[in-house]
């Protein structure tokens, strides 16, 4: 790992909050807030992979870097891969962080933590988890659970599975998966070329495609889950959070 880049995929089509990347938060579009947080992480250049010109214009108007991608790409991972190959066809960036564009209040240190598992050369994809604090969070199918076990005194562990159900059974902690990924470039190239997996389709979790094909995912432990914006109510909460910062 020598030269990471952060790519933020963004598109206007959202069922619960249309035009979400352009939603105003204290005078700036949400995507610009995310771009600023990514820059503050200090791990490498940041580019927004925009599905529409309006997003690209908002980012470049704020002094950021954006690249247009095919609006019909099927997933954020495909959009990240397309943007990376458009701006870096020579492969100068060997690690790419896929950062969601709906995390305007994310702590930049959390973004940087996504790289920690890649210190182990055998890891293909790195991600993040936080300990689940309540039964409501554990039982919520919208909260993805990562199945892993941290050895005493460690904060990185290998992910064995991901599910919307409260797994594993028995006594012990459960882990809230945070959907930020740091891919080795070769791993991302392989991942987007793989067909949708049977477990991926069943759980509706893209990362299972990697596990089904023998790729290794490790997760770093962080203290809190970044607040994501999916609904108008979430947007109001994000405005309140950022008003305090």
C-alpha cells in the first residue's frame, strides 16, 4: 500500500430522498461536505464519481475534483472502478477507498481507519465495524452485522460473513458493519468482474460476492457508526449535527 485515493460515488436517483447529493446543509451541498471530510482524512487525493453533471458541477464549484461516470452503472463499486480507470489508467493508485456520499458528518479519522487492515498483505478488502450497543440495533435488518472475532488486545479481525440477521448466536458481542471499503486495486478490478453471488442475492449484500469467491475481507474496529442520510428526517438531523461542529 503506497498510494491510496478516495473515490466517492454519487448519483441523484434516490427513492427516499431525491437529489440527495445536492441537499443543502448550511449553504453547501451534502456531497461537498463529504468531499471536505475525505480531504481532511489526509490519506490521498479525493475524487467524486458523479453519475450526473449537476453533482460534478457542485463539487468542482467548491474547489473539488469530480469525474462523470455512466449513470446506468449498477452499483457504487462499479462507479468507483469506472472513475478510477478514467483518471488513473496507468494504475498509479494501488489502493482505493470507496466512501459513501451520504455521510456528511463522518469523522475523518474513521475514513483513515479503513486502511488499517491492509497492513496485512493477504487482505484484499478492508472495511470497518463498531460494536452494537442495543437489542434494537442488533435486530434491525437495515443494520448489517459482520461475523468476526477480535483476538484479545487487537482491533482488526477477519470477516467470515455478513448478514442482516443477528448473527452469530450465543453470548457475546455483535458488530455493526460500516459500509466503507478500502480495496487493493487488483481486488476491485476482480470484484466488479465477478457475477452476482447466490448469497449476495439472498442477503442483498454486495460484499458477500467477495467472500463467495475466496477474497479476504478484514475489518478495523472504530468507536462509533457514522451517521448516514437516507430520509428527509435524516437530513434534518445532519443539519443539526453539523450546526454544532
